[in-house]
């Protein structure tokens, strides 16, 4: 039986962001709700950007270690 993939924080944030965009595009919510959704969207975007930056950093660690693909521990600063 195939193993179920657990969504990551990035995937969850991206899915929620897509829902917020769709909701805002429909224009069926009040200005106050739109502003709250926009604010939440900005926070989700930052979460996604951070996750992508961390992934990029991990890739750089893998490929730049003296030209060889050596695994190095990743530290979250």
C-alpha cells in the first residue's frame, strides 16, 4: 500500500494562499474581511518565501562543498 504524503508547511500555506486569492477575486466579501484576508495572505507569502529560501540554502550546501555533493547539516538561523 502506498504511503500517504503528509503536506508540508509550505504546501499548506500555498493552498491556503490560493484559497484566499480566489476568495478575494470573487469580490463577495466586505472590505474589512478583504483586508483581513490580504493581511493573512501577506503572512502566508512570507512563510512560503522563507521555506523556499531554506530549501535553496540546503541545495547550495549540497552542490557547493568543494565541487562535490557532500551532505552538510543544515542550521536554521
